[in-house]
C-alpha cells in the first residue's frame, strides 16, 4: 500500500515513513527498473558559514534530477524528489504509449 507525500511523492507504508526518504525511494525504483544505483554529483558555493550545495542525480548515466539546499543531504533529497517525479512521468508516458500501441 502507498501514500502520497505533501508534494506528490509516493512512499511505501510499513517502513517507518520518517526514515523512508526520497533517496531511498529513488534507489529502490532505480534498482528495480534498471538494475543500477543512482549516482550523485555534489558541488558547493559560498563562504563556509553560508554554504549552498547543489546535487545532480544520474540514473543509467542520464541526468534525472537537480536539487539544492543548505546541506549535502538536503540537496540530495531535493534532487532525488525531482528524479522520482521525472521517472514517474516517463513511466506514465510509456504506459500511455503502450496502451495506444495495442
């Protein structure tokens, strides 16, 4: 059973929602769909006391999401959320295409 998060992400129930985050969800989707783990590239800018981080997440070598935040973790979570949205939209588009083809 699944439930939607406040911004449309879906989380599986029964795993402790407080620990079941976007990075974990993306990892499970990527491994299930491609057999590969997502990879992250992190960059930072700004002075030490006011760092900003940017994360790019790749699945099968293709850029799937970009996120930013005040910590590496926040940037990765935001990138993973965008990637989940992107992969979900791609999957929905493929289902629509498959339905029209049959």
